[in-house]
């Protein structure tokens, strides 16, 4: 697929920052990254990813700014897919698959916003409600026969991203 290149990052390199405009999606080949968000004066860890993981896809799907900062934990090699390559692949996908990916991104963004260093009782209640909303979405997507029949036909590039989104949203 054109629009994909190999890129290497030194340990501690900032791959992108929270709030930036998205220009690419990344697939970790080797090494690892840390995904975190800034909350006030604190940095809150959202995830650590290693080989075969994907990151940076959410902002390309919903055209929102980056929701987190990504830093290389060790020397890291990634395949970097350009925004144009991603958009071309997404444009070829069935509308049901695109809609499902958009819903998955929305629930992940809500989960990330709800994560806080210090949780109040109100925050815990919101997180519980969000968990219930996520479970309802999971059941909806699993019951959507049109979507389920389209997933095996999605090109591997997007299938990997869909699976990654599913895992982050529900696992």
C-alpha cells in the first residue's frame, strides 16, 4: 500500500502531542510507546503499547485533535501511514464499518476524558455510566448483522485498526 513508510524513534522521542492536528497513523513494529494525557499539571498514563499495536488512528477517523501525547519508551520502529493513505482505505470501506469505527472512537474518547488522577464520587458515577454505555454499544455492534457480514471483507490495514479500536473500547 502506498503512503506507508518505516520510521524510527529514539527512546524518549515525542511522536506527537495532545492537541496537535493528526497527519498519520502508526503501527508499532518493534519497541514500545507510552500514551498519556495532560490533566492540569499532571500527566496521566492511558496505555503502554508494544509490537503489533496501532496508535494515532482516532484523530484520523473523527478529525479531532490528538487526544493524547505519545512518547517512545525505547528505540521504536513504526510503520507510518499517511492521512491520505488512511482516508483512501477508509473511503473504500463499507459505510457500516466506517460508522462502527466512528462509534468506537467516540466511546474511547469519552473513556479517556473520564480518566482522572483523582476521582471524585461524581467522576466514579460518570465512569460507571460510561461503562454501561460502552456495553450497550458493544452489544449493538455485535448484533448488527450487516456490520458483522462486512468485517471479513475489510482490507487488512483497516481490519487491524478496527480490532485495535474494539480492544481499547471493550477489553
